[in-house]
């Protein structure tokens, strides 16, 4: 993502959240325990996690609620998950 795009996204996040704030992360991953566990390992154990398997059972949707300090913490989480590969962030 370009610096201008990040700046715009940061401005929108800052406009909609009073930091620290609970942020809802959403990911779609192959329904493989190693993928979902790799994602969850990047978050503290106290986060609230909702899981939903796709109709065909091929994918797992993860919604993770975490209290984060600022927009940079949100970016860091998404970058960490992106490094796993094969994960869609919403």
C-alpha cells in the first residue's frame, strides 16, 4: 500500500475510533487448522474470536475483536497476517 493510501486510511480510522478502541478484524482463510491457528497466534489470548465455516466447508471466516492502541496497531496486525499467505483480509 502506498504512503498516500495509508495516510488516508489512518485518517479514516482516526475519525471513527477514539483510541484505544476495540477493532474488529475479519479474515477468510482456507479451512485448515494450521492456517487459522497461525492467524490466532498473532493475537493476544484474551481476544474474542468468532468462527464461521463456509457452506461448502472449504473456508473459515474469522472475526477477531481486539482493543488496539491506534491505527498503526491495526496496520501491524494486517501486515502480520498477510505474511502467512493465502488469507483474505476484509
